[in-house]
C-alpha cells in the first residue's frame, strides 16, 4: 500500500477555474489544507474539496469527516508553533506550522480563512479570495 485510502471528492460549480499571479502560494495553501484533511481522517474517510464563486470573490473549502479539533484548541489554531499541534491518525508527526503558514499565505493573497470543527466529527476550512 502506498498510503492511506480516502474518499476524496472535488466539487465545482465552474467548468474552469483560473488563478493567476499567485500560483505557488495558492497551491501551497491548497496542499497544506488537503494534507491536514488526509492526516486527520481515518482510512476510507470522506474528504470534500468544494470550489465556489460569487460576483466579487471565490472560495475553496476542504471538509473532512476526520477526528476534528477540540474546542479548546480553536483560539490557537493559526499560531506559530501552536499548542494545537497533534499527531495524525497514522502517527504522522506535526510541528504545528501548517495552518500558521496557510493563514500567512492567504493573507498575502488578500484572502481570508475560516474554519468549523467538532471533535470526532470533522473539520471544514474555507479560504476566500477576491476576484481581481
């Protein structure tokens, strides 16, 4: 086996999505969010990536049915070297920098990041960017 098996769905209301000028930051953001979803979702768990857009912005959400984040960690989630750092479901190590980096990248792209999470039910991270 090459790695954990997950049920990953990609949903988009658009046939095409073009991102210009920020490709490295954009893809690192998406990679970090998806990596976390995989890391904290049990084998055969579901992960949904959803692309949506409005007249002035577009958003990407990564939703998992993983272990979720305890509420007491919520205020610290985007801190550098966060105390919210935890081991993944397969023992993957963490240094507590992934979401800190995501927030920095999103901010550099003039975007916002929000999340919802319930322990033992999963998490949804949503990044929103203005259309240029």
